[in-house]
């Protein structure tokens, strides 16, 4: 079975920051540790993806997720792991 590698980028622009991306970053980091994926994930911040009104924005393996919160971010990661 092929081992999954995750590439996660979350917007760290001021609009997404004001909408709670710090809580999302914390939740993702904790979740990656819980499922033992921290070492198999490239998790980084990006600066403004141009969709400020739909933020926070997160990109997982090339797929964009809009208006994420801690819970929907985890659901998105799970969906990409099970794809």
C-alpha cells in the first residue's frame, strides 16, 4: 500500500488571521501528532491566496478548502488521507 504524504498550506494573511487561523494551525498540529502523520506532512503557511472573503483558506495536496475552522480542517485532512 502506498504511504500517504500530505502537503498542507494555510493562509497566514491578516484577513485569515483575524478569522481564527491560529486556532486552525494549533488543531492541525495536534491532530497530525495524534494520527502519527507529523513526520509525513509538509505543513507551512502561505501569504494571501486572493480569496480573503472566503477565508481562512487551506490547501491540502493541491485542493483548496475555504472558510475552514478547526473541525472542517480536520475533516478535509481526513478526506485527503482516505482519497
